């Protein structure tokens, strides 16, 4: 079984990234052939700072490794360094209806968020993502709930290509966590956790204990004092219960029972302690890796070579099917 997943180099990863997708990776690499990419080409579809991009790419690699990716068991590389990604994206552009791209929820949301910089790359984002996945004959794509629609489009593109040019691509499946596929913002629990909402909305995997405690204690809750899970009526405490459940491996029902006679303050203090302890290993690993830049760059170099070997073989077959060779 082959797994592909990518993450954008947009700065520190937060617990929403981790619980939605990254948490699955260390376990997957023990039982599957895993390919992980730092998808820098996706990151340039919205406003960014060119001078910071390479710094963010290296930081993303460090984050991957700190989160448990083993370069001896998985391939880790930078997307833009394997040119076959953009080559396949163009080829898939020729069979993807514009209407399918325009109905993508993320495109609609980003278009509203970045009204002054809506570009063709933002519209074609799902095609590049499809190329990322199909280029490696991927079986499973571990993603958060917000990327499910893109994986569904990837499946449709693969089926259309196979029907038009002959069986070529595997039809990949999205792997979405049953719980925690969409962690909400701490300061706005009706919105998905995102760095674009400001620093108070998320907890980084690498935040210091004092920051974790401050953000947790100031997280938005709801009216009343009861600690019960009800996303519609009590989105704030429901989001915190989900986070607590995933980091503690306790069911939400058990947590409701444990905190039955306690208030929000007690619950938040307990959650803050849990997060401080759970994230301590990430902080320590990252601090060590920051001092080993040459080592991290060598991992990316070797990962690129391995990814290229697979990509070049597959793109050649794809182009033959399309009559380009």
C-alpha cells in the first residue's frame, strides 16, 4: 500500500494540522510505503513572502521529522524539486472541467479571503493536488475533512483519464480521522483552526508551556457551566473536549463523566497540563533538529532522488498513453 500526503510550508504546524492528518503518519509508515511532500507550489497560490519561503520549507521539514517521520522508512521531499508534479498537473488540466474547479469549497472560501489576489493557480489548486497524488500511484491519502472534496475530485480525474486513455492510475481513497478531522479555532469555535485567524486561534506543536496555558485558558467556551459535547449548542467546549479526547485517548463520554461536577476553569487547567506534557517531545525534537540544518537538507536531497525515480517512470507511461511519446 502506498500513502501520499503533503503539507504547505506556511510556518509552525498547529494542533489542528496534527490531529487532522499528521497524527496518522508515524503509524502509517510502519505498515505502508509513505511519501510525504512539502508542497511549496501550493503555498504560492495565496500572498506570501518570497524571502521567507525557503526558511519555511526547511522549518516544515523539521516539523515533519519532529512529528515522527522516519526518513529511513518514508520519503520526504520538496514538491517543486520534482518537476513531474507540474508536468502532470498540466496534462490533467486538459481533462478537468472548469465547472468542477469552480464548485470547490476551498476555492470559494479563499477567493473571499484574498479578493485582491484571486489567481488561476488558486482555481487549479485541486488539479496540482491530484497530480501530487496520482503521480505516485497512491492508494491512501490521509487528510483532514476540508481536503476530502479535493480527493474526491482526484478520484474522478483518475477515472476519466483511465476511461479515455486506458487503465493508468490507481483510484486513491481519502483516510479521514473519525474524530478530530476538523479542529475549530480556540477564539472562534465556529471556524476551522487556521493561522490566518491570528495567533490566539491556535496552539502550535512547538509553543512554550506558558503560551499553551495562556491560549488554553483564554479559549472561548459557551454559556452555562456544564461540560457536555454538543457542537451545535456548545461549539466552544465541544471543540475543547475533542482536543482533550484525542490527546488523552479517553472517550468524550468518559471526559463528560470525569468533569461532571467541575466548571470550565478546572477543565481548561487540566487540558492545558495535558497539552504541555503531550507536546513536550515535539518541542525538544525541533530544538535539536534546528541545530542540524545540514542533516535535514540531506534528508530532503535523498528524498528528492527517491521521489524522482518513481515520478519519472510514471510520467513516461502517462505521456505514452496520451500520445506524447
